[in-house]
C-alpha cells in the first residue's frame, strides 16, 4: 500500500513539474518562409592520403537558409578554407595532391528541431569543391556531399548565433582525400517571419 502511495505522489509531482516547465518555456521561434543570412568562421581539417599529418587551418563562409516549413529548411552555403601554408613542390617525387586551400559551395536540406531558444538542426548538402595551390597544378574540381550538424541560439526574432560542424566527402576522390571537416561559429540575421 505504501509503495502505491509513493508512486501516486511521484506521478503527481512529475505532472506538476511538466506543467510548470511547459508554462515557463519560451515559445519556439523558427517559422516557415523565414530567411537567414549569416557569416561563418572557424577551423578546417583536410586529410590527404599521402601525408603523415592532416592539414589544419582556418575557414570563412557565408550561408543562406530559407524555411520551407516548420521542420525543413533550404540550405545554401559557400566556404573558403586555408588548409596548408608553405605547401610547395619540393622535388619531382612530391605528390600533386596537396592543396593549400579548398573552396566549396553546396545546396541542401536541413531538419530543424525547434523546441526552445536553443535550436538543434542537421542537414545534408550536395556541392562542389575546388582544391588549389600547394602542389596542385591549376585547380582540381571535385563533386561532393556534406553532412551538417548545428546548434543555434535565438537572441530574438532577428539575431541568431550558433556552432556547426560539417563532414565533407569528396566522392570522386575519397582515396586521396578521405576526410575534410569544418567547424564553425555562426552569426546570422533573420527576417520574413
């Protein structure tokens, strides 16, 4: 009998706590047809097959997002990553697969889990990559895809900041470039809600 009473009290407390949290929670803020325009800055890491260490450097980018509905967003982005300094053709045996920078652009679809001011999201993008500089002659253009994960914080209806990670796959040359990763701090302006 005492166990049953404890269970009832625990259930009543859980309902009361849930009701209290629901009434105190800030409303969800992402809406359909909302536009986001933002800047990204962070770090990039390119793994080149014939190098003993990954190339690490900075990345800068721009992104645009459009709310197709409450759950799905159109994602458009462009980035430029400096992955190596001083990468030169030292002798004829040096592989011609080592870029100094990577420019990328992609379009995709994101899923937004809009619950509070903190907004987690994920997405998939398809795009192209231009590897140049270093030991590469000219520009090496490759198609690819990226998986994106992020967490945004909405200060108000117009200003958002967050973090994001991209794992890129250069699908036609994954032997030479098995991994390309970017991590960003993001800042954006939103309108059209």
